[in-house]
């Protein structure tokens, strides 16, 4: 029984650690995936070392006790998670619904899960009371995990009780050449900010043969647009400063999940956002600009990015149009999810009014979140 349980625990270790890493509950470095086998080799190696250390005393009763401690606690949490998910996500598609479910308000209570949680919790308490070795080591392990979680979340500026995820590709270290070494990412404080930073991270991430070589740099930029009625160095409202700090901190956290990528943050003041983006790109000498396109229009333009008809010159907004027209480098647009009935069309840039060709443009459209 102990051998079967240990084998099941080792099989579940990789899945559990991967889930913890993608949900920012343990440092992403611990959930790093092997480049060829796509397994979280770091945490597996750490678990193997700890398992060897626990076997050294050759105390079978102690091993059974700490296994029971972890198993009973895990079963309790798993059963409670089923109950909680029925209230937090009542409309979620569930291919299998547990029988003997009772409707309560907006959610439902699966009776077997409640009974399982109570029995598992009773078993966990009995292990704590009756087994001194499991009580000591188990509670130390539990306390250490909680401390790691709190320290990691607070150091990353993440809330302790809210779900935060990172793209699964950020845990992969597949060898690839960096397409660009310097990328400018203007942030606009929209839900697409994460998408454009992830796009930049995928373009910049690389497996470096020389560990001392400098990695790719993402320049996250926030532009404060100052009205003509105010001096360019006018004091800014506190809520605008807070919004900029939050967006830049989020961009740094998401971008640096990619191997070999450094995210530099900056703010600038300007009369026109588009002109500021182009000027900063030229001044910094970046190779590409990754920009969030405005939402597709329902009235005019936007056909190339999922909108409905209209003149080609109006398929994006003023800021994006200016950057496409004036940028000296390549421009990559990340468009918002298209409506289900929106026509699909290949992406390209329209000739500028003066007859010259625009900077090369590529569009990237994320999947609709589910």
C-alpha cells in the first residue's frame, strides 16, 4: 500500500508543481519545464532529494505517518475545492457532475464531497494527535510552504487571495533563436497589455549558449498625454501615477517570466501619444514595436482586424495609424478578440498618403478567454 501510494504521489508531483507554478503559488523557476521532455525537472529533483533524506533513518512507521499527514490534508483540500468551485463558478461547463448534489442559492453542494472533506479532516486530525513524528515534520512542512507562498506573493506584488496566472509557455525552455533583441511595448492600461507583453516575451525569449551574454530587452513604456492647456511638466493626478505604476509593474512581472528576458520600464510626457511612441522607439534604437490595436469598429473600418467594412484608412485608431505611418522599425499589432460573426482577413499595412510604404506590420490576435 505504501509503495502504491508513493508511486501515485510521484506521478502527481509533476502535475501539481506545474499547476502551482502557472498559478503563481510557487516561484516559476521551480516549475521550469525540461526542454525536451516538458516535465518540471527542477521540482522533481528537489522532491527526490527530500525523499532520499527521509528514507535514510529507515523508520517505516515515520514514513507512513508523514505520508498519511500529507494524503489526508490533500484529500480534505480537494473535497473542499469541489464545493467552493460550485459557488465561485456555478455556470462553468462540467462534463461530469457529482451525484447527490443539493441546490443552495446560486450554487450547489455535492454531498459526497462534503462527507469526504469531513472524513479526511478527521483522519488528518487523528494523524496529528497520534503520531508525534508526523505532527512535527508535517506541521513544519506545512508552515514552510505557507511562508514560501506569502513571501513569494508579496515580493511579486501579488494579492494573497486572488488567482494570478502566467502563460504556460513561460515555463518552457525550448531552444530558439531570439527574433528580436530589443522590443518597445507601449502600455495603454487596457486588458490587452498582458497580451502584448506576452507577445513580446515570445519574440524575445531565447535559450542562450553563453550564460554571460546579455539577454533580450523589452522596453515597457507608459505615455502621459499632457493637454496643450497645461505645461508639459504639469503635476499629474495621483490616480494616473498609480495606474502607470501598476501597469508597468505588471508588465515587468509577466515579461520576465520568459527565459533570458529583461523588462525595463519608463514613463514619458508628450502632447501626442503616437508621436511619443515613435520618438522613443527611434531614440532607444529598438528593433520592433509591439502595440495593442484599438477594438474593432462596428461602424467604419477595422475590417483587417475584425471590424465591419469602411474605408481602409480607418481600420485602426489614430495612435496606431500614426505609429504605422511614422515608425522606422517593424510594428506588430495585437488585436482584441473578434466577434464570432466578424469577417476574417489577412493583415497588411495600407500605403501612406504620400505614396511611400508603411513600416512592416504584423497582427497577432489572442484567443477569446474562456
